[in-house]
């Protein structure tokens, strides 16, 4: 093994605790079955597989309608934090396979505990700025950025080495669909003031989008140093790539643009961790989409950092 090879440790988080329905708990196994580990190694990476955390199935929570499964989600976040910290301490890049978007809070907690100035690039079709008191669904993976930035339920926002885990200057949201942003979320975004580039800002040209992505990452890296990259596959238009647990049809980035941005982000040397969320293999009976996603992840991580 080349001693200069990128060192990646794969951690599966088969949890549906914070999401809208079942299926995402199957994603880590499906990505491995598509050859993720062997294909990363074949691309020249130093790859280790740390296995999966405990599976958490989907269920509704009638007793807690505005913050469904809060205790279970908090337990998963703590477990992810504990699993990721030693990987970071060893100088390796965790590739964390979700599972729903709430697992990113555990990865960010571990990163901030390792590098207090760490930041987050949130590549997602949604801004996830809901809070329990204003949520109709009570689904906690619609509240991830709120909890990371100090809002929402204290049982979640207070997990990690400090509250809030991130200040707004340590966050960039990239690729969201503005049609999905509620008036309250717009108010929160204006109050918090972190950069949020919508799918309309990113555009339709892959080369131009990759340049914009690289510039956004560079600006964040100047402030944060190390960056956690959150990737929700629903950032890609579900007509192009219908793998997301919560589909966005005729919305979001095209597949060529979305994957060009993924490569632009993941190839950077400041990458601290990569989290992949919202993959639902039940939407991909042929396995073709999962295979493509694995290929795109391998391509992105296998590029020489720079």
C-alpha cells in the first residue's frame, strides 16, 4: 500500500430513527454489496471497514408528535460520535454510511471535539431548519442544521463538546431547492446568516458548478480548516437519480451537476469526514443506482487531494 494513499474507514449507521419511512437502514449493506470496499481499495485508497452500528428501524411516535423518536435519534447521534472520534484521532477519514440525516450531527460532534474550528458543507436538497415547536411532521432529519446551530430540542442540540456545535460562519448549505424552504426557515436563514447556495445558484453546467463548489469550499476552509461533507442524495433531481428516501421530482441538481460537485468537494485535502445519507435501496430493485453511487463515491475519494 502506498504510504501516501488516502486513509478511509467505513462506518455503517443503519438507522431510520429520524426519518419519514423505512428503507435507509438497508443502505450500508447495499453499498457494501455493490463492492464499495473493494472498489475503494482498487482505486488506491487505504480502506478499512469498521462494520455497522446497531440497526434502528423506522417507527412512528404518537406520544411525541413534534419530535418523533427523539430519544432514539439522540442515542444514534451519541453512538456515531463515539465511533467516529477514534477514526479521526488515527488520522483517517470516516466514510459514514447512513441512515438518515441526523447521523451527521454525531460526525460533526466528533469533528468539533477533534478540531474545535471544524466546519460543515451541507450538500442537501433541503435546508433542514425546522424546529419541533413549528414542525408539522416532527421528523427530526428535517431539523439537522437547526440542532447544529443551537436551536431545536435540547436533548439533541446539547450533544457534543459545546452548544451550539457550529457557528454560522462554519456552515455552507449547497444545492437546496428553494421551493422546499418554508417561510419560517427563510426567517431562520436570514437570522443565522450562513451562506446557502440553492440549486438555481449552482446552475446546470457541470464544469461551472464544480468551479462554484470549489470556491465555496475554499472560503469555508479558510475559516474552518477541516470540513465535514454531508451528502444527502436527495440533492439530485429524483427524475435523474431516484434513490433518495424522500424524493424530489423535477427539483434539485441534475445528476451530472450533483456528482461534479461531490467530486469537487471530496477531492479537497481539508476533508475531515464524508457522510452519505437518505439512500433507500428499496427504490432501486435492480441495484443500478446503488452501483452508480458507489462508483461516484470511489471516483470522488480516489482523486488526488488538492
